[in-house]
């Protein structure tokens, strides 16, 4: 895998963390209990640095990445009431932040991924190996509690 492909895959995964339903899927599947994934989430903290964060389109993913460092938050994602609360809070964030952002003249556009920094500049992955591929794959579909 080239450095550019790795950069894009890690960027896509980090941004997927903005989706509360995806986080709930990871929690219910047991992936958030996997030490390899926890180490991988720790490794991904480098996205908090400005030279990487500027490529993030969904900034709340950085907050989720930070929260995922806490075992209590990972456990809470198994609770449907907490997931509903987190989903509502995320929606409110986008409702009010998005309105102000879109109404700001000359708001900056997202930077193209192709111009991203070399992934070799990222800190070393602490866990020594990547998490299982199925641990980070997106769920086939997200169903409501009444549909399961």
C-alpha cells in the first residue's frame, strides 16, 4: 500500500468516527473491546495535529476519536439510549454550526486529499499490527432499534 493510499484510508476511517451509528455498530460487534483497535485509535490521535486536521471534513470525528480513548465512552455506546442522545447532539451540532458556517462569506473549502502530508511523517503505530479488517468495516446497513 502506498503512502497516499494509507493516508486516504486512515482519513476515511477517522471521519467515519463522526457517525454515531457506526460507533454503536463497532461497540455492539465487540470491536471496541479489541485491544488492537484500541491501540489503532490511539495511533490515530495524530489527526488532532493541525497539519493533518486541516483535511478533516467532519470535525466532530476528532472529538469522537478523543472520546473513544475512554473505556466508559466505549461501553456507553452499547446503550441505545446513550446512542440516541449522542446522535441528537451530533445533529444539533451540525444544525447550528452548519448554519453559521454556510452563512459566512468566503468560508474555506476542504483541502484536496491528494495534497496531504506523507503518511511516513505520522507517528509509529503502537500496537505493532493493524486491527482485523472486519473490525473497521462499515456495517452493511444501519437499522433502528424497532427494525432489529
